[in-house]
């Protein structure tokens, strides 16, 4: 997977992505990160890339041409038009399902806005997907791009070790994950659930499945209507 990030703050992307699991994946060549500074494509001597909005109003707007040239610098080396994701509060809300769909791409381009946003004409020209990370407004698209790259990278083969990637995760089957425990067995008088100490795999699996259903019902009941439940799950759900 190769990510190209068009941004005014490449150092923010680099610092965030080159840390922890994504950092190791970059070092090992499992994912590639190419952050492109839109300011390098400014067409004036002050490297200015924003201007006042036509029609008046507060704030500044990122101009079309530097964004377009930054995009061209990336796309001219590709065989086909890539998916270009504009991070915007006006987009479809990012989800695990979207991460799964994007993880199969070879390359993705992320466009990060700032200030009041980007001139609509270049968005119309280059963007294939408008994506939001939630119903709130941030100062820029860099954190949303990193949120997306983090979630997508976890699904790229080899980024997580195999043992971990095969495990149950929240949102698999539209259920939240069961609670997790680690050593010590007793912490401040709180004991790890006995079933997890039993070594009985079938019972552990059943307990975890039921905890997932219980937790989803308590915390995100709306997920249950699309959850993949078998007869035993449905019976358990009825009983709680
Ligand atoms: N004026 C814009 C509007 O009302 O839609 C908001 C601009 S916002 C202050 C600046 C930039 O932050 C946006 O261009 C976008 O790239 C990014 N951004 C802000 N909130 C976001 C969100 N919830 N999801 C994705 N990107 C967001």
C-alpha cells in the first residue's frame, strides 16, 4: 500500500505516521508514505497558497492551482487514475467497512484541507471520494487522513503480526469486541473472570461471544440489527 498525502503540513503526517505500528510498517516496507507539500507548488514568490473567498465571508480558501499541481506531481507516475480522498466534514462518515474496501487498493491519495477549505473547482476535478471522520469540524485534514491511514494499514497483510490480525476485532460481524484481561490474575481485589482461567476453549469462545453481544446491546444497540447472529446468539440476546 502506498499513501500519497497532499498537505500544507507534511511534518505532521510524517511525525504521526512514523511512530509505533505504522512506523514499523513503513520501515519494513509494508506501507509507503509520500507526503507532498502543497506549498511547493505555490505560483508566487511568497509561497502563498490561500486567498479570500469570492462573495465575502470569514477565513481564507486554499487555491485550486497549487492543489492541482501537487496532485499532478503524484498522479503522472501512475498507470490509472487513483482514488483521491478529500477529507471533509461534508463527506460520508468513515467506517471499518470503508477501511476494508480501501485496503485492497495499491495506492491512495489523501487531500487535506485547511482554513475554510479548498476551491470547489479543483475538488470537482480530482477528488473521487469525500470522507469525514465524524460530525465535528477540525482545523485541518491531517488528523483525519492519519486516522484513515491507521485503520487501513492494520488491514494490509503483514502490518500486524498474523496471530493478532486473525483475532476478533470490534465491528467484525457488527459486534463490539469482548472485554480483555491480562496479568495479574487479581488486581486490587478484582479477579479475572474464572472462565478465562479454565483452559476450556469452547467455554471461553462462548463467553467471549456472549460478552460481545451484551456489550454491543449496552453500548451500541443500533449495530445489532445488522449483526451476524446464529441461533444460539439470538437465544442469548433474548435472555438479556
Ligand atoms: N468550511 C468547511 C466546512 O464547513 O465544511 C470546514 C473547513 S475545516 C475548518 C478545514 C479542513 O479540515 C477541511 O477542509 C477538511 O480537510 C478538514 N476537516 C475538518 N473537519 C473534518 C472532519 N470531520 N472530517 C474530515 N476532515 C475534516
